């Protein structure tokens, strides 16, 4: 039973590694199950995956030149404002 527990349940560190791996490679069936199970119990890792996907998408758009300079400027303003609001809380 303990061996099954070790196979199915991941640490947040291992889950974050799988999130990053998933963006560039296909996960094995076991890895997919492990990650889904972990994210079903861990809001932090679910949020990490969303943030990581957002960053990856932005980097990809920047590399391909699909970013409108005006939208980029507005995005920077929004990010700064949100960070300042978080800092005030």
C-alpha cells in the first residue's frame, strides 16, 4: 500500500517538474495520472500550471513577433498595477 502511495502521490516539486515537462514533451500515462491527482488536491500547483502556461504563451508570442507593441505596453502597466495592489495588501 505504501508503495502505491509513493507512486501515485507527488511532491509539489515533482508536480512542478511535470508541469514544465508537459509543455515540451508528452507525459507518460503514469505521469499524467500523477499530475492530475496531485492538482486535484493542490491549488498551488494548479495555479502554478496556469501561470506557467501563461508565461510560455507570452514568450512564444514574443519570439514569433505576434505581440502588438501597444498591447505589450498596456500589459506592463497592468502587471505593475497588480503588483502594487498586492504589495499594499
